[in-house]
C-alpha cells in the first residue's frame, strides 16, 4: 500500500495537484461571485451593465488566474507524461492497447483533479477565515453545475497532451 502511494506521489504529480488546486480555487470563487451577481441583477429594478459589475467583482481576475494555471498545468502534464513514458512503453509491450492506456491516464487525472478540488475547498476555507469572509463561496445548484462543468473542461484540456504522447509511444522504447 505504501509503495503504491509512494509511486503515485511523484513530484510531478504533486505539482500537478497544486496547480489544479489553485486554478480550481480561483474559478470556484468566480463561479460563486457570478451566482451572486446574477442574483443581485435579478433583484435589482434598474439596468446595470453586466460587464462593469463582473469586472468590479473580480471574476475577470479569477478567470485570468484559471487560464494561467491551466497553461502551467499543461506544461507540468507534459513533463508528467515524459516521466511516465517508460512505464507506458512497458505496458504497451505487455499488450495494453492505446485505449487501455488512455483510460488509465484519464482515471489518474480524474483522481488528481478530485484531490485538487478538496485542496481547493480547503484553501477557500482558509482564505475565507483570513479575509473575514471576503473570499468565500456559496453552494447553490448553479455553483454545483458550474463546478462540474469546470472539472470536466479541466480534465479534457489536461488529458489532450498525454493522449497525443501515448499514441506516439512504441513498445520498443521500454527495451532501450
């Protein structure tokens, strides 16, 4: 059990989880702020320009942080698959198909994203206590749907590079 945990907690995996945690945290706050904006706009009787309102609440900052984090995660994902390249070549040599390898990578990325989501929620709670509730989230159906879409989008984006790399791996690489 300890060996399996040690094998999964490589430095690249930890960097990937931290990067995803930061990106997820920023967008969770953005999703919650969007929900607050839409609720306040629905309750207001007057016309309020939505762009100015969103800009003033920090949603654009949250999305910028998310995009920056996703780019960083793509770089770490590229390095992550390079470190696992030999393992993938060995698995191909033992008869694993590209489909089986892709499913394994997708499930591993999904695990990393779920751990990152938990870390993101913990970071939000810590920042919420430090800033006396300024940075906080409100769990609503909109928030849950937005979070699910965010995780699926992040999973798809973060798996593109490993899938391309897996398709190019040859079993002969394990021998050299």
